């Protein structure tokens, strides 16, 4: 088992990262001895991983970090870095390596304060490994100010620091940052490869694994969740019934409200699981006295925590809505395939009757307009339009076709 095993369907990217990890050793030796960097080195200080959701951007970054920290004895004999068994590989993959910092956010954005802390850490020398590796999984969520703070660190990197940035596309990252990174593009993994991973690594029943991989169109994380979470399957089934419920205005408004309510319920569930414990831990750390009374001077800290929890709840609701809209887009994509007589595999064969009914009662032109309505709804949510208004406008457009 190597560190690359979870990187599904990305052979070209794996080859490039493996070659860079091999060259990294020579680069460390040159830096440590004050020599010139070896010519033609495939290693560099900043990388940008882009690709559609579920392609494995963060998985690739973590695997590369593990390969850079690999301490396998076989390497002295010419073995490839990234064995997957040594302490360097294992701790990097599970997130406990002292020199691998993984940064993700459950909020809508990453601000200047958090980015400055990252830049400060980037200036430190590695504690136990050969490299200081910082993985920024949500580089597309950097505010403009945070991006400018990060730019300075990427322009003038510490000798043994590597930045690994992940974003959906090049356009999601400031031009000044992406121009200083080596860019790798990941593709959507093949459905069969995703199903194989679910069977091999997660022990999921082959039929369910194949169904989940097909339904999520190759999105590894969503496929795993769909295959293992009964609630996720129930929510998806409810979303796929929506196209049959928008025959009149009342049905449109009711379907929109139910989508919003489901997203709100997801956010509430996350809050119940995380916020209560987080609040209690904070109170204990601040020295809350018997009866829950807080010491003086701590009100600001608690208010900051509450604001953070509210922002996290907003993002959770948006993510839940976006997932529903993605499923809806896949439904109409299958409808369009049926209408055009395409031979591509359908993603939602479990609702074949609904697909046939919608395909037979409309035209390809109407289906395309419905897909555009779903995309417009996602864009409206990105612009902070009130979720209920955006979804109601979408369901009305679905009815009109």
C-alpha cells in the first residue's frame, strides 16, 4: 500500500508528483549545503491542485506531503518515496505529522488573521521532517486581503517550505498567486474506479458501491457518504422526486420550502453535534464558575465563538442546498440523454420511471432551460441571495420549462 492508493484515476498527476518527490531529496541537500539547486529539478515550493469536486484535490496534496516526508529505508536503495508504511507517511496521511499543516474551513471564507498565522508558521524550519508542508484545502475561499497576505509568502518562500493549494479552478485563485505555483489539473475519476475503491477500502457491498459511484458521477466523498448513510440516500430520493411535483404554483412553492427546510435541518444537526461541545470546552478553558457564570472579560471571546458558529451554520446550509442542486442537475442531464438518444450511462437508473416520464412529456430545449435554471439558482446562492427566494425562482422556472 503506497500513499497514492487513494488517488483514484489520476495516473498522470501521480507520476508528476512522484517524480517531484524524488527530486525533492536533492533539493534539500543543495539547500542545506548552500549549493545551487540542481538544474531541471521537478520540485518547486508552491503547487496548485485544481479539478472538479470529488476529483481528489486534497487527497493528492496529502499524498504528496506524505511522499515528501517519507522515511522508508528503501529510499537509500533507490526506492520511490511514499511507501505508505513508515512513520513519515503514516503521520502525514492521518494528520499528526509535526511538519504537515492541513488547513480547511467550515466557514464561508478564510480571513486575513488566519492567513497571517499560516505565513508565520511557513517561516519556521521543519521540526522533524525534511520539509515544512502547508496544505490549504480551500484556497478558493481566501478573501482578497488574505490572498494578498499569502502572496508575499509564496513570492519569497522559506528554503524548506512547500505550499500546496487546492481550488476548483484557476479562476478561483488570485492571478498573482497562481502564476507563482506549479499547476496540476485533476479529472473526475471513472465511475468503475470509484466503485472499486469503495469495495476495496471501505468494505461496501459491490452493488451498493456501483450504485453510489454512478449516482454521484464519480465524486468519491459523496459516493462514500451515499453508500454508508441511510439519511443521505433518503434526502437524495426526496430531491429526485421534485421534478414530478412542480406541475402547479402551489407544488413549486411547497417543494422549494421543503428543500430549504431539509438544508436547515442538516445545519441544525451539525450544530447539535459540534456547537454544544465547542461551547462547553470554551467555557471550561475560560474558567467558568459553578452555575455557568463566566469570568469578567470573557464576553468578547464567547461572542466571537457564537459568530463563528453562525457562519458555520450558514455554510452548512449552503453546502446542503448545493448538494441537492447537483443531484437535480444530474437528473435533468439524464433526461436530456434520453431525449437525444445518447448512449452514455445514466446516473439515476434507480428513478428510471421518473426519467422516462419527464423525457416523454417535454423537449430537449425545455430540459436545457431547466438545467440553466438550476445553474442560475446556484449562482444566486453564491451571490448571497436569500435561499428561499432563489429556490422558489428555480422551481417556478422548472415548471415553465
